[in-house]
C-alpha cells in the first residue's frame, strides 16, 4: 500500500504544480513548486514513519496532511466546484499536523488539553471553513481572479466577516495552544521524557516559522525577490516538520503509553 500511496501522491503533486503554473495567477515558480515539494515530503515522511512504527498514528496523520496539501492546489482551477474543493481541503493539513505533534510519538491524544487544542483546529477547518463558503459567492475578498464559489446559498458579507474572524481566532488559539502544550510538556518532563519531546517541540517551532512567513506574505506586498525568500522559508520550515517527527519515530522502538492526566 505504501508504494501505491507514494506513486499516487507523486502523480497528484505534479498535476497540482502544473495546475498552479498554468493558472496564470501571480505566483513565483518557487511558490508554485512548494505545493509539490512540501506535500511529497509530508507523504514520504508519513509513509516512512508508518512503516517504521505501524502502531503509531503519526505516520497516517502526516500522510493525510500531505494529500491535503496536494488537494489545496485545486484552488487554482477555473472550474468553480474544483476551486471550492481545493479551498476547503487546503487548510486541513493544519489540524492533521497539529494532531501528529500533540500525539507524538504514539499519535493518540490522551490528555484533555491535547484534545481541546486539536478539536479547536478541526472545528475551525471542518466547520467554520465550509460555513464561510455557504454565506458568500466570493469567500476570499483578496482573490480577484478566483473562480466563483458554487456552494453559496446566501450572500451575506457581514456574516462572512464574522465567520472569517471567528475562524482566524480559533486557528490562532489552537496553534498557540499546541505550542504551549508542547513547551510545558518539555519543561515538566524527566530528562528521558524531555529527549522524547524534543522532535515534536522543534517541529512545532518550524511550523510557527512557516505560519509567520505565510502571514508576512499575506500582509505585505513584497517585491519579487522578497516573495521568493518568503516562499523558500515556507518550503524549508514546512518540510522540516514531518522530517523531524520521522527522526523522532525512528528513535522510538515502540510507541510508549503516555501517562494519564
């Protein structure tokens, strides 16, 4: 199955890159290639972790995050329904990656704070995201070239603004929660336990760097050179997340039972 998933991911990633490059949108080539590079790193690391430690859910979660990243490339399509699917699936990698970080190395959320942070991110993406698409034919005001949203049942700009604001706050709170939980886990752990948490903690730091670079790209209007720098930072930071978790998995002989709360 690993070979099938790997080949499927490669074909889909190449198709997504081709779609982005052919869309005619204002993307640098490096930014377009990030769709394929990051997604394939997630899938490859996820499959390797899956094979290394089958009892852990980290591998499947990373693999799923990679496929979600690939699907995000569909939002460059001029076909309205394909565009909508890409927009809805693109952010799914955030809760999937957070789930893997919080559950590392077993991939299971045993503590209430872990579950709360992961649930907040899943709700932000799987509930608030689709809700935005139901209330406006143009859910992304900053995308003038995007296809029209075919899922809208009403056109209420005020409600769209409210849902977008709530979603952004939920994602920010969830990401901050993940960082605080991992930092606290490292600070309170024994020397052996702290060593186990390090891969997830460093991976979370890389994820924060990616999000900051993504935010900088959204907030400013950089020159072409700055766009390439931000795109390169995003590629390196995002790709480091699954690689670091894979390194940690390979150092784990068996998925240990996490202590109960």
